[in-house]
C-alpha cells in the first residue's frame, strides 16, 4: 500500500513538474512571439471623422522609397485603431508613418505619425485628446490634438513629438533671407536645441535608439546644408564657383556625424540619405558636371569607402532607387550580390536581379477601357512593352512625349510588338480622361486599369512600382528581358532593344 502511495505521489509530482515546464514553455513562446512584433494602438477620446488609418513600416535597412510593410486599420466601436507589425530578427529598428485616409475621391492624406523610429518589441498606446475648450466640435483639427504616449518603448515617440515643436527654417527660407555663409549657424542652432532635448531622454530610451535618433538629427541637419548647396547650383552658381567650394568644404568636411557609431549611421535613414547625397554631390563637383552617371565608377567609390552594414545599405540604395539610371546596371548589381553581406539586403538585391533574368513576367488580369479582362498570357508569341503611369506624373508625360510616342509610331503597323499601358489611378473617370488627353499614353495602346486598387493592386506590388514611368520589356515567351533598364528610357536604344527581342525567335 505504501509502495503504491509513493508511486502515485511520484506520478503527481512528475505531472506537476511537466505542467510547470509546459506552462513555462508556453509562456516563453507567447513572449517570444510578441517580441517579434511592434504593436501600436491609437485611442481617441472623441468622435473623429477618421474611419481608416494606414500604417507604413520601413526597415531601417532601406530609405523612404522602399516600404517594407503596409497595413490598414479600421476604427473600432470604442474609437481604437490597432496595428501589429512583424519585424525581422536581422533588423530590430525601423520607421513608422501612420496617415488618415479620407474616402478615395478626396485623395487627401493627413499624417498621424510621420517617420517615427520604432524598435522590435515596442508595445505603444497613443491617446489622442482634444484640447478644444468644450470638446464638442464636430470636426477636430490636427493642431487641436494632444498626443499622450504610454507603454513599452513609448519614450522614443514622446521625444519625437516634442521635437516637432522645435521651429526650423527650410533651406529655401534661409536662402531667401540671404543668410549665405551664415547658413551653418542657422541650421546648427536648431540642431543644438534638438540635441539638448535628446540628451534629456537618453536614460529613458536605451543606447541603440539614442544613437540612431542622434544620427537622424545630424543627418537631417547635414542634408539641409546639402540642399542649400544644391539649390545654389541650380541657381547658376556654377560648379567651379568659389562660393560653392567654400560652402562645401566649410560645412561638410567636418560633419559632426563622423563620431557616430557605425551601427547608428547604418540604421538611420536620415543619415544614410545624407551620405548618399553627399557622395553624389562630391562626385558632381569632381566631374564638374551636374549630370551624374550612376555607373560602375560611382558604385566602386561607395564600395571602397564604406564598410559593414553602412556600405551594404548605400549599395542597396544605389541599386534599387537608381536602377533605371545605372549605366552598366547588370555588372553593378552582379558585383553588389557578391559584396553585400546583410541577408535582408541580399534578398532585395536578388529580387531586383531576377527582374532582368529570363524569368516569367507576372501574369496579371486587368480590365481595359471596355471592362474586358486582359491578361499578359494572351500576348505570348509577341514582344510586349509595358509601362506604368498615373495622372499628375510629370515624369510620365515627359517620357511619353519624348520617348514612347515616337516608338509606338515606329511600330504602329507591326503585328509582333504590343504596347501595354497600366495606370495606378484610383478613379476610373480620371483614368479615362487622361487617356483621351494623350499626355501619358496613346489611345492605340492597350490601356489597362488597376480596378480602383491603385498602388494596392498585386501587379503594382509584384513589380515594386513606386513611381512613374516604370517601363519593362518582355520576350515572346513571356520572360522578362529588361526591367527599368537604361536602354528603355531613350527612343533609339528602346527601338534597338525591341528589334533584338523580335529577332530572338
């Protein structure tokens, strides 16, 4: 009996131990899962007219043109908007913007948060309170809202909001006020105030966030100085003028960012954008030309000068955001794939490289002017030229006027070449009106519409369309020949590329 009792007691103890172990494991799994996300909850204490908010998340590995993740949240019955952002293990820092989207016909957006630094594991709650006297206004204006942040990681957000209250002049304002050589003092005065505020938060936000925010502030300040120089260049100062060289040497060679940790430079979007523009302007001055050739020489300059994640990020920025202007683009991207070490950036570059390899192009189905669905597969056996545009895109009108119109005319009687024009316009009436104006496309082209989804349509996301024009050339077999290749931006070289595709039977 005693033996049986001891046996049962042992089983109970073992069961308890296993239960505790399982409970602990389960808790850890939940905790680990939560730590892989950033959660932001927005709570309002009044009835706003907002129904939908859109959150955009940028990995700190890329710049403002390359959105890593985007999601919409609809207002709940208790006036909440809830967001949950998955974050890569390789990159714990990023940036978030949240905009209020009015109904599509207004095409109006308003920032709730604008490029706020976020960290993996943030669980932030934002209470937006009205400071109007009676709180009974039907429509609350943005400047009548008080932001109160709380939760894990919220101190970064509070700092960022307070920093927005520090007044600063734009480069254009400073030039208009004729500050000229005093531009450094004007910009640095604002930076000093921003730095003082950041120091007061240093113990609250942690080292990583502190250094990246510091890099953001310095990068933004130095970018303003660059903008001052670029504006002067455009104003006819001349690349050889003593004034430009004086400003360049005085304000940029002794940048306060030189003492920043390497990881902070590589993680800060502001600082990386500044460095890229800095190298671009230096290259222009050295070449004594305002028209920069983004070729292997410029790529090699970045590759040799920088190291680690900072080098990888600058190379990725060059390849992704300037691909259409890269001369020798294939050799640059091929070498970048051998040079870049960061796994997330390699994924981005591999996706870019695949656009110009013999892979099947995305087989979309989109409505034409009559509402009939048109698919890419219908044109197998023909060479297909595709372009993306939207109403109001000045680059798109210039491209059509100076390149595409003449090329379409050249092939108007050809049965082997098809021109497809896809618009990301949201409103169908606006799209139809733009077609009739012959500013972006020809009525003779196969004009297709993204069915009101605009930039959210799968075809736009598949080809990572962020601006127009975005031309590409597809073979008779439906394989990608060239994606935003430089030869597609000149009528003579485009005709040559089409002829080569035609002859490749």
